[in-house]
């Protein structure tokens, strides 16, 4: 490749980088869509959302039960004090109990119908603990510790995948350009010395 071709490639890459910067700035300066139109569709329950919310929600229930409250009151406190997707799921349980349903039946229903494994596990453990009369606060403490370990493992796994994805631009974009800038002056000097 001649010096002119390499110079044109470098100038094109520089122009594209500047264009991306300017277009990104204009995107940020545009007015955002109004909030009600942006949130018309309810969010789906993803596994990572549930996994991140479960330790805090279960801790709220455990604190209330350890303070002497019943499971039902502990659920009410946790639903009132949190504002996530998990709170909405258990809020429907509390609402059905208010309308005359039995807490254990509603927890078992939530355990069967929920789309998240973490919500199913928490609901079934609470239903079994209330049915068997076992110590709910100890059960919830153990569950919180295991869910925190699961959150750590999941976040480490995702970070490892993202680290691998970050290597792709490094290997296929930055490294070839660096090699080109390192080799080009040497080739130019060699070409000029043989002429």
C-alpha cells in the first residue's frame, strides 16, 4: 500500500470517530420521550432482576419476623418498604389475603405460577415454613446468605463474559491499527532506500 492510501485510511477513521462523537452529542441534546409513553409496557421478570431483589426483600421479611411480627405482617412490611418487581409479586399475595384467601395457599400459588426460580423458591419456603411451624427467621437468614452467594457467582460469570466481549474490538480494531502505524514508517524507509 502506498503512503497516500494509508493516509486516506487514517483520515477516514479519524473522520468517522469525530462523526460518532458529534452524533452522540446530538442524541443526548434531543428531548426525551415523555415518561408515560415510554413505560406503557410492563416489564418482564428477568432472572437477574429477581436475583438482585431477593436478598433485600427476604431480609426485610426476616427482620420483621425476628422482631416478633407474624409472616403475614412481615410480608406486608416488606411489600410496603420495597418497590421492585418482587414486591409486586408478593403484593398480589397480600392483596388476595386481604380479600379472604389463606396465606399458605397464596404462597403456594405464587410458587407454582411465578416465572422466576428465585421467587418460586422463596414463596415455597415461606409456605412450607408457615405450614410446618418452623422458625421462619432462621430459614430466611440461611436463604438470604445463599442468595447473596448466588448473586456474587452470577455477577462474576457475567463480568467474565463481558470481559471476553471487550477483547473483540481490541484484537480486531485497535491492534491492527497499532501494527499498521508501527510497520508503515519502516516500510516507507525500506522502500525509499532501494530506490
